[in-house]
C-alpha cells in the first residue's frame, strides 16, 4: 500500500492528543500521580480498581487532562490537512481515549473545533476505548461508508491496534521519526502534511 493510495480514502478517523494536537501528555507522570502501575495503560488500570476507587481516580484523571487540554496547540499541518479533506468531500472524525469535555476544550484551544461535526467526536464517555475497534465501526456506520475506505491515524500503539482490530489501514504519525511500533502500522508519516491528498 502506498501513501498515494491511502490519501485517496474518504473516511478519516483521527486520534486527538499527540496527533491533531501537539503531544503534551506525560503518561508516566500521570500514572505516578494517580498511583497506577507504570507498565499498564491508564484506562485499563483504572477499570481494574474497585468501583468507588475507580470513580475517584477517574475524576482525578479528568482534572489532569482538562488542564492539559486548555494548553493545546495544533500539530503542524493539522488545519491544512483537515481543510483539504473537507474540500475533497471526505468524512472526518475523532476517536480518542480522552473524554468528551476534553475533546471540546482541546480542539477549541488548538483552533480545530470548527472542522468537526460534534457527533463525529467519539470519546471514552460513549464507547469502548481503543484498541477496541468499536469507535471505528461506529463512525463508518454513521457515515454509511465502506470499511475499506477508512483509515485510522494516530501516534500511539492504541491507535494502530484499533485500526488493525477494525481491519482498516493504520497510519502511524510520529513527528520525531522514531516509529517504535512501525511493524504493526501500514503507513508511517512524520508530518500530517504528507497526508494531504495530491488532488
Ligand atoms: Mg495520541
């Protein structure tokens, strides 16, 4: 599969933090603050806690992430890519492990909110979090599209795994070019500008 083939797709599902917005989350520091094990994903660690404790830790996580959201900046090329996709009659949505309030705050702070229809912003509040494929299926169904026309773009293994679990093309974005999880991804890009359809 080539980059040119991928950029002709019509159904684009983006991760948010570290993909459309510049990476700011220090997940190790967040795990430490929340008293969670340092070798497991945060949401899954919280889900394994007793319900009362999980609720309290979740609220603490919401507060930490809200502060991060308020300081969000757009990733280089994000606005250009979204404008090009809209001009090309593509569908665009967000699938994040963050919550709905923080999607709105993040996109607003990063100047990207106006590109999205609110019903295409899918958070951990309404669907099983990535790497579950549910959010991808939900958006493709909503758009009445074909799963073969969809791509999942993100900066973490959760994004790539969600794409793989849904059977869609996974695009791995890493502005540093390290691509730790390159073997699992279909396409690797260092800049969102690489994904702008060539016309
Ligand atoms: Mg991310």
